[in-house]
C-alpha cells in the first residue's frame, strides 16, 4: 500500500529506489566503521541499521515527491528484508532454535492476546471505526505494516484508514527501535532476555532486527538478535490464524467476506538455513575456519540487508497521515504498544529470576 502523495508510474523500474536504499546502507556501514575508530564515540550505541534509519528519515520528505523511487523502496522493505531474515537462520542450529522457540511461545501468545484485546477494547470505548480499530490491532499485535496490508483488502478499508494505521505502527515502532535498546540494558542483563522483549513488543521485523543489532553492537554481546528474530517470526506466523479470525469478527455481518492471508514463505527459508547450520556443525564442526567464515559473512550480509530495508521503511514515514483521522486512534495504538512492552518486560524478568 502506497501512502505517499507521489503518483507511481506504471511499469516503473525498481532500480532508482533500490539503488538509493543500497547507497544509504553503504553509507551506514562506512559511517559505523569511521565512528567506531573515534575514541569519544566508544560509549555510543553504534549500529549500521540505526544510522540507516536516521538517514532514511532525513530523506523521507524527498522520497515522498519521488514516485520513481517507490517500486525499488518496496522491494527493499519487502524482498530484501525477507532475504535478510532468511540469512539469520544460519546463525542458529535446530537445538538453539527449538530452545528459543519454546521460551518465546508463551510470551508471544500473551502479547498477541493483550495487543489485540486492548486495542479493540479501547477503540470501542473511544468510538473508533471498526475497520481502523482492526488495522491498528493487527499492526500492533502481529507484524506492523505487513499485517495491515494483509488485512486491509478484505476489510475494504479506505486509503486514509490504511495510511493512518501504517503511520501509527511505523512511528511507534521506530521510536521503540531508538528507545528500547538503550532502556532495556538498565532493566535486564541477559542478551537473550532483551531479545525476547524486543521481538515481542516492536512492530515490524526490520525494526526488531535493528533494535536487536543496536543492542549487540553497542554492548558487545551476542544472542539478542537470534532471540528477537525467533520471537518476531513466531508473531509473524500467527498471521495465518489471527487475521482470518479477526476479519470474521470485524465482518461478521457480511458472511460473504473472505480473507486470503499469504503464507510467510521466508519463515520456511529461515528454518531451512537453520537445518543447514545444524548439518554443517555436525559435518565440519562449529569451529572449522571456513565454515565460521561463511557464517560470519552471511551474518554481515543479513545486517546489510536489514540496513537497506530499514532505510526504505524510514523513507516511507508520513507523520501527516496522523492528522486526517484525529488523535484518538493514535492514543489507542500508543497505549496498546506500551502495554505489550510492559507485559513482555515483566514476563521476561519473572522468567530470568
């Protein structure tokens, strides 16, 4: 769904927007390397994806007027993002994946139930239209703009409702990406615990991975990204069950309405690379130099792909979309997002202790 004011040309090339996202990711990588060598920056939370986010936000007003960028930016925040998620699978063996999945599953279920229930209850209390309430609920509880895009057609939602919901989850998610990695180390000293909270409470996959990478790079730890990714993919998988059920509720007076929720195939790719990691460890040993080089190179390529996706996502932010339907839906989205974060934090603290 395009929420910009620029008109997209039919058959437009993907290359202009894709090259912009690529250049911003390269600039982010270069700036991260330069800043890391400055003594005064040693305590800063440096991250390639964080710099990509800031560069993307800076270019957002320009991107809104460049219709020929749109196809490439959609590829960057779509296919490139999914490929980056798939590549993370090589970081985890099946044993590690199972352990993280079992730890994350109860939290994911609770977060989805709270996110959906609180959003819909508050929206009804404030008299918000059922379609917009449903879009905000799936965006908050499941997977941000992707869930909104999958839900909107069956709802026959208006353009301004879709753009409002996307703007809400994008702005709240990006705010969380900037704040949570700085706040959570004060409250949690376990990288896996931080990753669980990030994966359960931040909206879009690119935002989750950016926040997790920021935490790993800023505090020189490992495990945050793996835990955050597994938790987020569990939330993404819930689309297959939650969105049809929520659409049935929203359209219960229209029995002919049907929902077609796309199967997130990139999750299968993530699982496939986890199998490859397991077999590689068994065949060559986890410490074999060539195998370790491949794993580390793949991890860097994944991070670079996320930087492209996050820059493209940031360039799509349109704060003006929030002015069209008033402040009440934004307050509902904010309260629900904050409640999910507090639930995740309390759950993880209880689990660790």
